[in-house]
């Protein structure tokens, strides 16, 4: 195979072919955003797209949001520096999607929710709805800051920019097109982004296979001897978060939390017309997300073999930069533009619409300004996109001081602390007839504080428990405390309807 010669990283300027590829793909995204996001008349259009989005588009947008920059940047880093244990998480994740399809989605359509926290208001009361929304703000802002940091880190390495320059550029782009087009622009461009993610991952993998010297069997053996192809971790250990048992259980609870109780992802599923179409959309993500995850894990493994065969290309000290380092130093022109476009699209797919929708629907409209016009609420919604965009950029910048153990695991740890609080109270409402309100708020706060303390003790080695168990414990603690503080009641109708 061809010997790749060391070249200098791209600094500021790209080759003409890269610019052409990048410009074409970004221009297509802007055209899609404009055509899909025109004529926003009210918050129903801005937040739900009038429930006129095709199920396939919602499915692909869901996948794009789920994988985002964390998949493009951090998953190859895990495949490069660790192994394929991460794929174990998909078992529990797939099970969670099925659970969400048949337990959560029917309820949200029965109550015609604009945000899923309205269900908590119907089921328990205003305090629980507000608490659910506030916990969503905290969790989504922190987790999305990690995703934005991952995207901008990759762009900064490839382009020779500072992290701040990348953050400022893509925060501005995100605010501009989401404030203009609302959820329709987000969903349609998300579907388009998913297609680009598939294309970029497949093309770069094919190029790596071409450049790796010798038979593929030899490359496979080299990766296997280094432990890079290990898939199942069958150890019985509470302290290892990557065992099959911990990963599967963690992914199931994380999946329930992210897919069923997080407005960012569920908002995409609420844009389709019927409950059945929404169920088809989330079940379709199982088939859509699995090959994409495998592709980017394979990139990490192939990058390991490539760098072993090309010792003059010393890999970066931070493995999260491995794909960006390869793009800047070894990928030919044209393909550089393709992978750069994928990273940019991943950075633009942000939670600003869902954050704004939850703020307006769950807090501003019921608690601050009840009787305003739809025009006023639409203006506040756009202002919310701007405010949350600025806050997200600040938090993303702070991630550079916290991601020393890997971007991917940092995102999971954030969710492990706060996710159980939200999931526990949703399950209390879906699986029981207990009535609680202020007790739920107390249960959610208690659980988050307890999980934060456990994570801190685990990180310091005081408590021998892996972080992947925290969301399981947090969900159980919230559910139990909320149940004990509640009282029995029979709702006037079945919660799981068929509308």
C-alpha cells in the first residue's frame, strides 16, 4: 500500500477541493434549514413543527442528535485507546428504545404535550413539572456542553484554530438558524446531518483500509494482540463500569432517561402526526444507530493499526484528538473537507430549541407571563435560543479543564448524577398510582446530591463502585422516596392511551 508522508497540519486555509466539498455540504444544510423553517406562526410551529414531520426524517434526526460530535470525535478515540467494550452499551440502549416506544410515547400523545414535562404537571402538579424542567436544563446544558466541546476540539485541531475561535463561530451559526427556523429546521437538517455522518465515516474507513499495509488479517491480528478488539467484559466487578452487566444495565437506564425523559430527543419524536408514527420512528433508530456506532469504533481500531505502521506520525497525547490529528496530517484533500463538514454539522445540531421550548412552556408561560399573545411567546422563544446558546458556549469552554479522562465518559458521568432524578419521577408517574408533588421535588434533589457524592467518592477511590451504576441507584432512590412521600390515588382514566 501507499506510504503516507508526514505533512504539516492544516492551518487556517484548506485546499480548493476541501473548500468546495465543505461549501457544498454546508450550503445544502442552509438551504434545507431555510426551506423547512419558513413561516413560523406560533410556538406550536416553532417547537413541534405543527406535527407534520415525516417519521423517517424524525428517526434520522433523532440518530444525528444521539450520536453528534461525541460519536465522531470521542468514539474513535475509545476504539483507538481502549477496545470495543463501548458497544456493550447498545444492548441496553436498544431495550430502552422499545420500552420508551410503548410506555412513554403513548402518554405524551394522550396529553398532547409540547414538552414532556407537561405530563408531570398533569400527573403530579406544577412543582414536579417545574423541577423536571429545571433538571433537564442542568443535565442537557452540561451534557451538550461536552458535545459542543468535542466538536470544536476536532475543528480547532484540523483548522489550527483556538478552541475559543471554534466555539464562537459555531455558537453563532447554531443560534442563527435555530432562532430562525425552530424545530423544523433542526429536524430536517438533523436528518441531512445523519446522512453525512454515514458518508464521512464510511469513506474514511475505506481510505484507512486502503492505506494499511499488508493483508487485512495481519491488521486484525495486530489489533487483537493489543486487546483493541475485545468486545465483552464478563468480569464480576462493581468497580468496573465497562463490564457487560454494568454497561447493559447502565445503558438501559441511560436510554430511558435520554430517550424518554429528555426534551431534546423526545421533541423530535413529538413532531410527527400520530403516536404510532412516533413509535415507528424510535424503533427505527435501533437499526439506524447501530451501524453508525460500529463504523466509528472501527475507525478507532483502524487508526491504531495505521499509527503502528507509521511511527513517524506520532499520535497526540490526548486520544480525543486522534481522528482530528489523522485528518490534519494524513487524510488527502477532499476527504478532509468531508470529515470537517461532518464535525461542523455535529456541532450545529444543538439542544437550543428544546431548552427554549421547555423554558417557555414549563416556566415562562405558566409562572411568569400567563396571558400573553402567541407573537410574544414566539419572540421569547427566539430570545431563549440566544440566551441558552451563549450559556452553552461558556460551559463548553470550561470542559477543557474537566475532560482529562476522555470526553465520552465525562458525558456519561454527568448524566449519571442527574439523570436518575428525572427518570425516577417519570417512572413513578407511569408505573404507579401514587400522588406526590413536593415530595417528588425533595426526592429528585436528594437523589442528585447523593449521586454527586457517590461519584466524587468513587473518583477518589474511597468507594469501590463504577460510575455506570449511579443512574441505576439514583433512579431507584428517587422512585422509592417519591413513593414513600406520596399517597395512593386512582386516576380518572388509564394513563397509557391509544391516540
